[in-house]
């Protein structure tokens, strides 16, 4: 197996086995979305109107929950030193780690969202649109979050700082994610307009994230 | 790596850590087929020197020169670093842990099973690494040096946590690496009976001299 394929498989195994964050993120997502109707009350119209936003906030928090361990586990056990010394380029290593993280924690959120959308009394076309925006938008959250994870890799309790660093950067993704989901029913613009910008943000994060995170990791050892 | 290395030398290496000068104007020469044993009290900069060679720290002054080797690759890419940390994942089995590093480093050498056999862990190939003892973790980490071919081995306290039999085995394996034209830099505060060795003593005053 090639170096990067083998890294992907290892990251995937670590995420889904005991102590990995994959199931934790999906469960957290479920809890957040389930709790909201209790707080907001049983107003079905209101729930269906704020549904896409709740799903997006839940997905954002669930992604952040496991991101702080993205590089820290490797730093804590000395694996990061060895990764830095390997032939594979660090940018590609970060890219592969993010893809594996998304496949293990982001993709389950996307798959669970249609079910949770029913809890929020959302229309079928809004459910489809929200799932599509999450599919395109959650990689952007992971890649943006990777920058924060790399910057806080040396801090023992870096999770909170990570959230403070990363949440402002995810605001554009949130705005365009939610607005394209609601555009189907309530919007004044067609679905594809905000959705294209969301897709562009995702691609931008996928390019910028690995370079920024790799630069941060190179300096983390000193 | 097909191109053999002949000599690794440091010239005037100076390095600061946390505002404190750890290495000052250090010169050393390590030749292939001979282990350079770095000794000195705690805090003398032994580990720092190894991390410097491994490319994990950058010197403020001085340079490292490698004679031989693949000119396309950095010095760090010629090195295996066997540090204090074992880089093992508790959730993966012994075989999976080692197999990952074999694929990741490339230049495959021994198979996973052969390498585990050489460090005496072949029976435990399917056991999760979480259940290994300190000495077994150390041996598994050392097996990483056997599954991928790199000519320079940087060993930081290689025999810590090992029993007498494992220590003898490790010395033998390092000896085989040296016989094959490999280069070894080992930091230790114990006497390591390598067959051919030079020594480098780092003092607390950090004025080091190479003793041939």
C-alpha cells in the first residue's frame, strides 16, 4: 500500500475503534438536535423554519468536538516527529488526515441529517437541500478546523482555544450553508446561487487548510 | 536507499532551547560502520543533538554535512529516529502498528513478521498494543527501524526499559546494521557494548570534544 493510502486506513481505523471520535460526533449531533425542540417549544412552524440552522449548528459543534485530537494524538505519542521525517509531503499528510477525519466523523453527520430533519418538521425539499449543503459544507469545516488543530497542537487543553480560533472562520460556511438550504422554500434567490459559493468555500478550505496546517505543524516542534 | 552513506559530520553546531544555549559550537564526525556514542549528564544536549540531526530542531549556527547518500533527499530522510516516545497507537494491533510505518516510510526492508521475530514479538502480532509492557512497547518501536531501510539510525537511550536478553539482541541488530555499512548515533548514559564505536562526550558546560 502506498504511504498515503496506508495513512488513510490507519486514521479511519483509529477513528472508528475504541477511543476514536467517530461515533461520539454523530451522537453529539443527535443530542443537540433533539434537545432544541424542548427549548424552543412545540411550535411546528417555527421548528421547520429554524431546522436547517439547527442542523448546521449541530454539525459544526460535532465537527469541532473531535478536531482537537486531529494532530495532538500524534504529537503526544511521538508519531508526529516520525511523520515529519518521512518522505511524504506534510501538506498531503494533512490532506489525507482531514479526509479520513471527514469520512469518519463528517459523513455520518450528513447521513444522519435527513432523519434528524424529520424531528424538526422540515419539508422534504428542504431536507434534501440541507443534506446537500452539509455534504458540501462539512469538508470545509474539517479543513478550516485543521488549521486551528495544528496551531493548538502543543497545548494540552487546546480544544477550547481551537473552538475560539475556528468558529469565526466558519461563519461564511454557516451563512451560505443555511441560506442555500432555506432558499428552496423561503428564499428570494435560487438555491444554486448560495450553494455555488458554499462549494467554492469548501474547495478554498481544502487548498488553504493543508498548507496552513502543515506550516503550523513544522514549527510546533521548536 | 541504494546509495550508501559514508560520513555524517556536524560543524560548529549551536542551538538554543527556551532561551538557553544547549549546544555551543559542537563538532562531531560519525562514520559508517561505526557507532558514535554520545554520552553526558542529564541536560547536556544528547537528545537535542539527535533531534537536530533528525531535522526536528534547527540550529542557530553551524551545519550538518552528509557524505554519500541520495542527494535528492534531506539528511532527515536518511534517518530513523528512535526517541523516548514509542509512537504506538493503543487501539491498533502490534502488526497494524508496524505495518503502517512500513508502508508510510517506504523503502520496505523486512516484512512485519520477520521484524517482529527479530525483536521477539512475533507471537503477539494480533495483540492490541495497549496490552504491551514497557519493554515490549520499546521493542515494537525498535522493529520500525527494521521494516524500512534507512542508513542512519538515531537511537536515544535505546536500551531503556529493556531486559538483559533484549538488550543483547538490540546490540546484535545494531551490529548487523553497522556491518551493512549503516551509520549509528546513539545517546546514552549507560555503557553500550557496540563492537566498533567512537564516543562524543557532551559536558554540562557544553564544550564538547570528539574522542576518536
